[in-house]
C-alpha cells in the first residue's frame, strides 16, 4: 500500500505479435489502482479488427516485479 507502481500492459494477437503496449506509473494503495486505457488501435494507429486478443499486465514497485498476468480480451464493436 501507498507505493509508486508501474503498470505495463501489452496486447498481442493470437499469433503472438505485439500490437500495442503502454506503461503507466502512479501511486497505488489498497483500494485504488493505476488505470491503463487502450483506444483499440495498434501501434501504427490503425483500429484493430474484432476478435480475441491476449493481454499481459505486469506490476512493478521499487524495481521489483510483483505480479504478471495474461488473459484474453474480446474486441466486439467495429
């Protein structure tokens, strides 16, 4: 609680190609998180098509990685 946290989120297609990533640093406590927003565009600025993607989130505090998780995310609207 009450630490500076860096949250890095990367989005990949099902072939494993990285489409987008972002890193945000902010103060985190027991009840608040550091928000990361994806505008559904790839790193070239093109809108991704609908489908299933994989995202990986990594939380780092004080230079130590504390948590890494990967999940699927569905993009449904054009």
